[in-house]
C-alpha cells in the first residue's frame, strides 16, 4: 500500500455512539412508540413435530381489547433467505417447539397474553428427529416433505430431495483416497459442538404496519434493512418501494442473531390481518432463547493423512450442521463451514462434505463466525493430536503449512493479503511460546482460524455536504454495537478532510439510505468502507473543482484538511468548505457524493455465494490455562489473540472486537450449551444458561495485525466476525498440554474434565 | 427545444397523493404523535407596541401538569430569513398584538391553556404606527431602534438606519425626469391593497425536541426544511448536523405561508427550556389569522408619461409595503415588487423605489405571487386608465409594448423564453376580445403580470434504483398540495424510462433528503425538476453501461423503456432493470444517481438575490363581469387565464394551479380583507373573513402556454406562484368597461362600487 498521511483513520476516535449509551439516551426498538400502536403476543407450539388439526380463536377474538387474531391460514406467504421454506405462522404442521401458531393484537400486552390462553389448538403429534446425523439417515422422519421443490435463492444451494438435507456442499481437490494411501499416519476423530445462544442484551422486537394499499412499514432491530425489505417484498409480492424498513437508532447486540425475519415475521403476520394499525411485538427472554436462532449444533468427522514429518497429504471432512426446522441462513453456514472445513493449510488431496440438516428444533442460523467455530474446533484440535502423536511442536507444525500469499486455496483461488502467519508469529512471541515457565497443571495451546467472507455483495452510500461544511452520511450499515457508525464517520472524515465532529450518520431507513447487502460477516468496514470512501471522494472532487477558481489553482493541486480546502503546498491559501460553497452558490449550495462498491470478481466466478472470497477472516490465538484436578474446573490464565485487520481504522474498536470475541469463545469452550429434552429447551433464562458475565471474562491480550489488503479502504479488512473462533481449540490444546486429556465435545465442563482425568488415570 | 418522444412527461398522470387524500389517509402534522410528547400553548401580546415591564410565571409553573414556562429571557436568540431581527419570544418589548410572550408546556392542551391564564404580564404601552406611508415619515414611532445594525442575510438588503424602513430597493434606468418632460400625457395614480390571509385549511403546527446535547429535532408542516434547518442552526449556534427537520408526510396548504419559523419558533423556545421532551404546538384558527403572516398591505404610487399614441416614455413608481413587526421575507417581497414594479413593458426611463416598512401589526411575508398582486394591481389598472384616456384598445396597447425575446428588461438582462405575448394573444382569442357581444352592465378587461423568480438558488436530489427496478427519489421538495411530488416522480420516470408506478418519493427529512433552497416561488418544477432529471440520468447512464455487456451493444445504442433496457433500434433485445442489476451484481446490486442544479449565472451577476432572473413568471388574464347597479355586487361571468408553463409536465396540475390561483385572485379582488382596529384583527375567523368558498369560485378557462425554456426540464418553467396576480386588475378593468367606474383600492366591495356609481352619476 502507498504510504498515506492519515489524520483520522488509524486513530482511536471516541465512538460516535458512546455518549448516548453512557448517558442512557440510546433509543432502542422498545422505546419506539407509534401512534395508534397495538401490542402483539405469539401463541407457540408445544410440540416439536405435529399436525395442526384445528385452531379455535373465537373466544380470544371476543375478549375485550383484542383487535384481531391471526393464524397461518390468514397469511399464506413463505419467506426464507436461502430457501423459501418458512411460513410466517405455522400452517398444516408445526416443526419445532416454540414455533408461532397464532398472534393476537390487543390494546396492551396483558390483554394479548390473556387472549393467548383462550385459543385452542388441536395437534396430532408426529415422530420427531433432533440429531443432525440421525436426521440424514434413511427412515428419519421427514420435516419438510418437498425440500426438492422449494425455491432457492441461488443455484449453489443444493437440497437433497426426499431427505432432511437442505444443502449439501462439496469440495474436492486432488485424490483423497490416493492421498490416504500415501500417508504415513491416518488420524480419524469426531468433534461435536452444542447450540450456543446469542444472548443479546436486547431481545428481538418489531413494529409492523400494513395499510389498505399494502404499504408495509416495519420498525425493527434488524441488522440488514435492505435484505429484510427484499425478503418482505418477495414474500408479500409487492414492489420494493411499498416496503419500508426503519431500523431503531440503536440495536442492543447482534452477533448474527438479528438478521432475517424473526419478530418481524410474526408482527407482519398480525399486521397483514389487522390493517392500518402499527403492532409491536417484543420477545421475552424465553422467546429469545426458544424461538429465534442459535448456533448450529455440529458433528464434524475429520480423517487426516500425514507424512512422518507432519506434512499434510490428505484430509476428508464430513460436517453435519443441525439447522433446525427451517433453512434460514443454514445453507450459507454449511457452505462457509465447508469452504474452510479443512483449515487454512496446504493439503493437496481434499474431500469435504458439509450437510445442512433439518431437525425438529429451534432454528440455527447466523452466529458470529458461523461455520468457523464448528470446523476450527475440529481441525485445530486434530492439529494438536497430530503434533503430539508425531512429537512435533504445534506452532512449528502450523507455521510450516499455513497458507501464505500465492498459495492456491482449497477453493481454487490464489491467495493474497494472507496475514495468518503473521498472526501466529505475534501470538507465539507474545506468549513466549515454549520459553515462559508455567506452573503445575498449567498448559498452553494455540489455534488458528480461517473463514470465508460473504462475497460478492454490494454496499452503497450517499454523502451530502451541508452549507456549513458539516456532512451527513446515508448508509444502511447498522450500528449493532460493533462500532460501524464510528468507522463510517472516520472514513468519510478522512477522505473528505473534515473533523470527525462534522460527520453524522443516521440510522438506516430503506426509504432513504441506499442499498447495502447486510451488516454481517465483518463485511462493513471493507465493503461499506469502500462505498462511503468513494462517496466522500466524489464529493471531495466536486469541492476541489469549485475551489479551483477561488484559489486559482488546479484541482489536482488542492486538498482538504480540517474542513478547509487549500493548496497542497501552501496550507495558508485556504478556504473553509462553507466558504467554497457560498462563494460559488451564494446562500444555496451543496455537493453530493455517491459511492457503490461491489468487489471485482475474477473471470469465471459467479456472482452469488461464490467460493471465491474477496478476503479471508484470519486469526490466531494462544491460551494459557490451569486445570483444577479436584473440581475439573478450567481456569483461563490468559488468551493471546491476534487477528488480521488489514488496517485498524479504529484500533480501540478492533481490540474491543477481539476482547468480545474471545469472551464469547471462552463461553463456547467451557460452559455455554442450550440444552434440550426432545424439542424443549431446558434452560431458557439467564439463571440457567451459563453465558460468561463480565466478571467471567478472561485476561486477554488483543492484537490487531495490519496485513494490508490492496482493495480495502486504507488496506482494511473486517475483523470482528471470527474473533471467537480459535478460542475453544486453543483452550482445549492448552488443557491437553496441562494435564494430557483431550475433550472433543464442547463445552469442556468440569464433569467432562473429571471423567477424562479419571479415564487417563485408569489407563 | 429538440423534439423528444415523451411517454410520461406531458401527460396528466394521476397525482401520487390523490388516493391518500381521497381516502382520508394523508398524515398531517397534527396526526403525528411522538412518545413522551407534551403540548404547548402561547401567551400573546394584547398590545401592538409596548414595553414588557415584568412577567410573572410562578403561578403557571405551579399548576399540576405544567412541565415548564418559557419567556423571551430564556431564549436569547434571534432568527430571521433576511434580517436577524426576530426573537423566538418577545424580549423587552412587544411589537404587535398577537406576538408570543411566553409558552407553557403541559401534559395536555387544556392544562396549558389554563396555565396561560395564570401568567401575569405588566406592559407599558408605546405609541404605535400601522400605515406603511406614515411609518416612513419623520417622527413616526420607531419599531426597531437598531435596524441599521441588524445582521443582513445579503448585501442587497438595505435598511435605512433610524427609520422603520427595513429595505429600500431602487431601480433606475434612463432619465425619468427628462422622460416626463418629453411625454404628451402624465398619469398619476395611487393604488392600495389590504392584508390578505392565506387561509390554508391546515393551520401551522410543529413538534420540537431539544436534548441535553442540543440535538434539535423539529417535525413541521414547513415548506422548506433545509431553509428552516439553516435558520435554526444559525439561531441556536449549532452545527447543521445537529438539527433535523422532518416534514409531515402531507402539508395542508401553503401559498407561501408555511415558510420561515412560525409554530416552529415558539415550539423551539419551550423545547429549549424543557429539554428531552417533544412539545407540540398547533395553532388555532385565530392564531393562524393573527400571529403568522399575511400578504403585505401596499400603497403604490404610479406616475407614467406617454406619447399621444400610447408609447411609454417614463414611469416613476413608489411602492410601500407594510411588513409588520419583523422583516421576515419582506425585503425579498419588496425587491421582487420593485423589479417588476413598472410592469412587463418596454419603458426607456424608469425610477422605481420599493420600501419595506415595519408597522405594529402581524407580519406580512410570502404569499402567492408576492410583490406581484400589489404592483400588477397598479400597473395594469393604470394601463387601462391610459388606454381609455387615449382612446386606445387595451389589448392592442399592451401587445405593442409587452416584452418579447431579445428585449432588455428594466433590470438589465436580455430576455429569452418570454411567453407573455402568447399568453395575451391566447386570452384575447379565447374571450373573443371586442367581438363577442356582452349584455347590459357587463364588461370585459384584461391584465398581464410578470414576476421575478427566486434566483439563483440550488436544488439537489438523490435517486436510488432498487433491486426490483423500482426507484426511490430523495428530494426535499415539499408536497404542499401543489402537485410537486407527482411532477418529481414523472420526471424521474421519464428520464429513467420506468413506469410511474415504479417511482416513489418520501417526504423530506433533512437527515436524509439532500439540500433544496425552498419549495417556493414556483421554482420546484424548474430547479428540482432539473436536479431529479440529472440524478435519474446519472443512474440511467450507469444502468446502460451495466447492460452494455449483456446486450452486446454500446451504451450509446441503448435506452430504457417501461423498465427495460433495450437496444434503441431493437426493442425486443431487452432486459428488465432488475435483471441488468442481478446479472452484474448477483443478488446484491444497485445504482445510485445524484443531481445538483444551480442555474448558471451570466458573468458579473452575484449569487444572492440577484436581479437577474433565470426565468420570469408570466401570465395574462381576461375577465368578463356584470355589475349590479342596485346592490353594487360584481358578478364574475368568466375568467380566461393563460400562464406560461414552458412545458406542462402534468397538464392537469398546471390547469388546476391556474384554477386555484384565479379563485384566490378573485377573492383578493372582491372581498378578502383582514381588517384591523389599531393593531387588533377584527375578523380572525372563517365566519368573518370572506374567503371565496368552492361555491364562490368563478367560471374559469385555464390555459397553459408552452413557451419552452432552454434550461428547463423538457422546457418547463414554474407556473403556480402567480396565477392569482392578474385577476384583480382584469376584473377592475372589466368593471370600468361595464359601468365606467375605476376603483383603486382593493377589495372592490359593493359599498365602494355603489359609492363610485353615485359619484359618477353625480358628475
């Protein structure tokens, strides 16, 4: 990258949302009141799989204060991001315990809740299946009878007709059987992970309004307003201009959980029936745990052939992801899991099969790093199994085979801007790998991660320069706590040459803010960063042209610093932007900028869910742990975490993303597990679901590696999505290093540790 | 203009707001509820001019339900569009009966009203002045002691220090004294007009919210959100990004009355004190009549020298406009009155003085055609006086001297696109001038008008093309009933080549919709029309470039029709816009357009309130009347009205603008008069203020003349602003033609007619 003099990018500007949040002034969806608003509550299935024989809503409808009751029959529409398979309310049958069956609209929540009790639903139970491997077996109960006929959002989504498999992703390179034959050692292991819950502080909520003309307005805490708009317009078969999605000024946590249609779907269902009244549905914590989405439970079977010196020869991976009752983002999750399923290493012979499998449980969908935590858990655990078996140093073994620039990735693309090796080196140095003395029952381990980035999807932005030189940015990137509003403002301020305080970004509203694919996948800094940079540059060029006459210099010889246009070589020959506008336009001037970024695809790559990735999410972590042999408890002494940011636009935010991710990963490693009995969640509350609190957060040394990307804004890539991914295998590897036990099924709870220690002692 | 094949422009598309209005679904400001909203009421002065000795709000503050009371001392800020002279609430002294002195915020309107009664204000009365001519005389009470020191918005606003004159506009050409000396006849007349009230069906209203960080949000029925934003930001000294003005989806009438800060000012005053609570103030009909603005009462003295054959030699015009207690838009009104003060005729020697004069009455400000009704009343009445005296045909006399292309206007500019002569010819032909037989006491008359157009001010627009090929337009032009939303959508649909139904424009919101100077002066079709046309063309070019590869044709050989990009010569080689996007961008594509129009000014013209006009508002009307000699009543038989639209983007809307304007003009001609006793309005209700109802509307033959403007979108200019202007002199001239009496002071009420008939009979 050319060296640029940067004023704002690269500094830890105070977050633009900090003050509102600290002062308690941030407005969330539940703070929004719309005149005439009603309140909705959802009647949910108590069976994991059952035919709906009859629904009697008549008593509920007669309850004073009830404005209407809707059931699936009233809203014969289907939605779904990847497969059109999900009704707005269950029709004919329910597919999971917690699925919406009816919605009541009433003047207040209490009345709506009362009305739910008056609805009678007659079910006929059906056999159910919960395990993703069992669900793929012949004779398993079919959850969707017609998966083969569902409309697919993209041609590379491949359901297997007549099964519960809604996507089968395959990736083959070389000759894996020949590879195994040529190997000195074969390793075969099975790794599993449970369902993890997002645990956003803010639950899902939405307000929906449908008028007689089928104009649809939805206020939501959704992460991706334009994706929601498109899904709604498609489902209800109206032009997109009739659908307006307004995002609340603040969204209280996302981690992937606030995408798709959740509370939006049930709010739309009742609003479709009770017209011209806005209807709010806020999920309770129990609904949040039981009726939204969680992380895909997984079974990963990994067979690896290596030479005596540890060189990878062949790997076969089978990934089973339990996606629950509807596909939602599952097909993409399984695709991303598959693409990186063999790990970020040069392996000449590969066979990867990734199955996205319906089960009769709550949906699984997008969740920070999706596909990554399940596969990295497998490939990084097995990496240490191999190293130990061959007596090799785990860091050394990784360093020798990790992808570097110029390597051909398993997916076929030639890699560039591959900072993973640097991440591992930084981690090893920071933790004084194999040189720092550790105590009794203490151990250390490392793990790497690689994951695909949503490619290729576009982001668009408008910039408008106000008469006083301040700037409004129109961008549909949603501030969900990750700091994107600050990043967007920093890039615009840098590019336009104005102070941070001069730039303001409002929350998205599809009537006004332009297209953006989604606020997901750590794509915003890269994609929206490029879009707002282009929009700002567009506006800047116009300002320079306007100033050219006034400053008697060619636009090429001008620049803008601190809100003043000046001759590059002579900062004193300067005019404030406001003056440039007023001198050209009197009282009445502006310039506007527009930017649209869509990554250039190599020849031959298709445009949807391609395997080609515009960049890769990369990181390395090291863990130091101490195992209590009496209690089985694992204490994390410290996590060293280096992730490749390309360029840290706001270093503090990057490091915070790492801190948050590691804490999430630590929970996934040691405690988190949404437990089921059959289809029923057993621990749907913060009293019983063991998410780490702030007090449980481990000591963390976060590092943002700046391995610049030539196409990123100022070299930046995304970082936040996958900072949780390497934590569990790093911890598991450290536990092995400490006490010699290998746990392959998450979470690593004290009882599993004690049992493993007991087995080890017995050997 | 090159002949273009137009599909949508030039057709009378159904108004995009028609259905909402007909169905009663249009949302106005009073329909908007903001959570936590309080209600405000204003205590108003009962004296026209008085010192405020003391205000005691303590009892009001203690009333349960009252959240706060604000007086001028709490909001030491000044606003004003042309002169910074107006406090948000009166400080030190009141300058008109009805001026805001204090505002109460309470939980409901009744409590707020009750609290007003508990406020005690001690006044010391001061001598007041009401007549604009008297107010200019030495010794008149000074309403503003320091007018010479007030900050001016532009250098050509020229207050006279030590007087009540807040602007003195002068225009001199040739040698007027020499011209009078060379004249065969000299005519000297004085014409007067009263205050006319806007009578919008919707009164003024605003909701203001100021938070602890001085973020200011105002919901309003203002016609010009960006102008309001700037005025607020300047007054409260905050960056413009901190001020957000959101316009209600619909505004119930404007006619110039909804500009500036009216209800906004008092709502901001109380919101500045009672922080973090939105506070709504809706004006009562009485406040609307007494505490907003009306049309400037005027005295116009016109001295004209002509040759025996009617050729104009010299004209001296003195215009006195009573602007009330604060300048508001008065300086511009007086400037525009002055620029066209001598009428649209070739007159070699001119002297025009136009005075904007403070008086102790309600403000006068912008009102349809401002400056025009007062001056056209004078110059077109005197034209017939001259014609009659010299025995010349009034139409012939006008035709001989009216401006045509290539003439140099009194203001110095060389005229182009001057369709006024065509308007007069069309009117004369339609009414069969001097050939159609009329009955007893019936007569006919014509009148012309010319008025300046706000020049040069900018308009900006964004266009975003959605994934399904529909289009959102971001424009700050406000739909106030004039049909601008339809015009904007028609132009975008035409330029982009998509159906009308595919285009949607939301109401303005300064956080999102880009800069626009104002929705005034009939500038929107021309200025915003150009801006949205540019924005659409920008998007279209990008679409054609994207389609070029797919259709294997150069972008130059492509166009878009009915939402499909196709090879010009081969309409069957076509792709829908949605397909062009998806083929290029997968699921994730868009194009954005931006447009900014600012009229090019000739060399040497300044950028603010220049006398150079980018186009002129032009029209001719003919009236046929019958005078009842018994009652003095004047019955309008028919009005023929031809106005120069350049190009009628939506013919129906143009004709409706003429119908509405003529009805307004007829009211001004025959009945409307906001009557005062001292400073007090005597008829502040629809029971006593005689605005014509629909039943009173005369028969009208509207004609939109299409004298194309080379810089207008598709040749269009504005039309609506001044369609009321020629009506009163046309009627007065017809009355003279019918019964030989000449009334010079509006309105022409039956008592004046009877008195004039009596005087005539006595002669």
